[in-house]
C-alpha cells in the first residue's frame, strides 16, 4: 500500500513524496535523504519511515530536538494513520493514504505546485538575481584571476552572512591558483579545513557539514570553531581544480544558501578556465611581437650545434631549472624557446624578462607584480612575469645583471614556488619552469661577490652553452640564406653574396655573433642597389677601418662596443643604447661600471 508524505509548514524538497512499501525513506537535513528539510534545527538524519506488514512505521533517530505528535515526543516506533501530522523542529509534515479525501487534496496541491514552482535550488528572488548579476558583470570586467576570486568571496560572504570565506587551488603542481581568504584578518592555515579539501578531492561534489550524516565528518580539526561549513569544488573539465570554502559560527546554512554558493562556484570555475587560456594566448602574443629571431628553430648542422640540439632534447623533458651561457647575440633566447617548445609545458606561455633592460628599482615589481596602493601610481593589480608564465616557462635573460637583493627573492620563489606581489599580504602559488641566461661568467661573478652562490647552484641544475658564431662557421652559408630570404620579403628584392663577400665573412671574428650577422646583412640588403652584395657593402669592423677590441674576452668586446656606439652617436646615450639594442638605463649602468668618461665618448 503506497502513501504520501507532504510538508505543510516550513521548507524542504521535495515538498510531496510518494512512499513505496518496498523502499524505506529518510527525512533530515542531509542531502542524501529522500526528503531534505531546510530546517536548521532538524538533524542530518532525523527520522526513517518504512512499511511493515502493511503498516507505515515512523522511527525517530534519537535526535536532539526530537520528532513530535502535538506536544508528545516520539520515543518508540510509531504507526502512522491517514491524516496524521507530526513536527520535526519547525517543520510540520502530514501522512496520507491514497484514496482518502485528504490524499486527493494533497495530490491536487502537488499538481498545482509542480506547474507553478520548482525545487528551491532553482528559485531566486529579485535581490539574489541582482547580486548574481553584479558578480557576473564584475567578473567579466577583469583579466586577473585574483580579482575574480576575491569578487566571488566577497559576494558569498555578504549574501550568506558567513563568518569566513576562502579559496584554494586543489592541483598545486599543474594548476596553481592564489590561496585567498576573507576577511583578511583570518588565518588561512587555521581556517581552510584540510578534511573538507580531502573530501572534495575524493568525492568531487559539494560537502555540506550540516547536510552530512551523523559522524560522517569528524570535527576534530579547524571545523571545531564553526557550527556549519560548506566546501564546493570548482571544475571546468576533468577533476576539480579548486574549492570554495564557506564557514559560519552562529547557525547552519540553509539549502538556498548552499545552492547560491554552488552557482557562484560554477561561474567562477568557467571564468578561471577562460583566464588560464587568455593568459597563455596573451603571453604568446607578447612573445611574437618582440623582436624575435628569424626562425623559432636552431639553424645549423655543425657538430657544435647538433650537440646543442641533442642536449636541448634531453633537458626539455626534465622539469629542472636550466642555465644558458653564451656570448651576447649567440642565440640564448632561441635555445630557451626550444626548451619550452619541446617540453610538457609547450601549451603554456613562454615569457621573457630581460633583467638587464629593466631598471633595478622596477625589476622586483615587474617580476612579482604589485597590488593597488603598493607605491605611487599603482592603481590596479599587476601580474608580474612569474604569474604571467604560470603553467609555462619564464626566461630570465641576462640574470647576471640582477641586483643581489632581487636575487634573494628569485631564489625564494624557486624554493617555495610562491611569490608575494609588492605591497601584498599573502603568497600566490606559481607553477613556472625557470630558464636563466647570461653572457657573463657567473662563476667569476660569484667569486667576486656579485652573484649569489646559492642562486647560482640552484639555477645550474642543467647548464647549456651556446657556441659563438666563430666556432661554427660551417653554418654561416645556411644562416646567410635564411636572413637573405627574410630581408628579401621585407625589402621586396632578393640579394645574394659574391664569393669574395662570403670569404670575407668567413674570415671575420663576429664579436656580436648571430645578432651582428643579421644586422650586417640587413644593412647590406637595404642600402645596396646591385643584385649582389660585395665586400664593400658589408659593414664589418675590419672593412670600415674601425678599431678592433683588444681581445675576444666578453668584457673587452662589450667595452669596445659601448665606446664605438657612443663615438658614432656623438655621445648621445639614448641613441647609443638603441644602436646596442639595450635600454638607456642599462647603458648608463655599464658606462658607470667601465668608468667611461665623456671625453672617451
């Protein structure tokens, strides 16, 4: 014999439940119940109703607030009769048997309710819809994951009247996200329950403390100070990649509030997934707009280049940091990009930070980012290079020019895999593979006290050396062809070298390496009217009669190049910096380093 159980006072879902003699039902706050009560004073599993020998039996689960018939508390199993009403905390329920007048009335009410209302999880009033609209609008106006997460936490905090809200990334190795909490005075480690995090990881669904079965969640850790807690997983596709935490210490959350948190988490997950893709595309776009080499592949088949390619293939498969050493213009950035392209991170961004081209006072903010109010002019949250390279590769070019103070902070990032933006109060997780490069002899810099020993050994897990062009001149013809093809497209005319010009180029020392080769050929293509480029068309130091550097040591070549650039630009530092393809600040530092006077310029 079937029966009906309906809610006539209070909230719950479903409001009317058909009872099957073959299937006992449970009633309570837990979402696993047949009938879920939205009553904070009801127990998670409050009572059970089942059929035995044609009779319907109600059994209270020894609850704190009890199940009552009028003023009498149900102690023993109770036989239910048609039309009987009983109370669970502030909720009143009615039992009916089909065929009776009361049952017909209940069925009619059920049909009407089905047409006019939905489950509470999909009913939103005007105020709630306005809050949701505000959250979604604000989320669409920013490209910063941190700001979107803070917006979500603030929205949940206000709407649910929670005491604490928090966010944590669940995939710390492959998908790091900032670990945040509101209000900021709360302690992150003391609040975000590891038990809830583990449950969300394992079950992949919302964990609601008040809605769980008795004893299902042990309140032995950071849950103890709170009466209720909700942990909602964030997923775009695949396993959850983050979790939204909500805690309240005064009373339990209602079903509507839990549903609201789930809706916020769902939209937040989609926004964060979109921003991950946007960051990758943006960093790739920046890289392509840079003055990049002609090809994204290493060119040449000489033994030294073949050996370098083999080492790149081995190093790319490893997650370790890489130190690339080589002379200026030899192609260190090209090697770094090849490492990225052949690694598991090739779908992530490749971000380049030239430490020598950024003023020392700005380098920290550029690397680690900054928060609004960190310094004059900081009116928004700015992602540093480390955050931009999240899930990808960060290439720290000319790291030998980095100050000792900044070196300490880079070392900390490599060890802890977290950054703290300038002016920020909390750490931000980053998943970045660092590839560093320098034209300086870092071992010598370390001995001289200009480079930290601990950072040197942390970077030099894998060391690659890019050979100077003079050591693989067998590759000169193919490099020349590649550059001439490039400049032919730009100039609209194809040039070729005379045999004499090629011989002269083979005899030349190329102190500026491949970068100098590119400049020489570009100048010849643009300025030569004839179809062939001859010796006189090549702007080489020996051909122009300019002085040679005293030796091929890097510092001697650099000193010569700076003096020559200043001489040609008549002492104009800005113009000389453009000639050398470095920033004015970097050139000023080098002039001071080599003690170059205005008379020498």
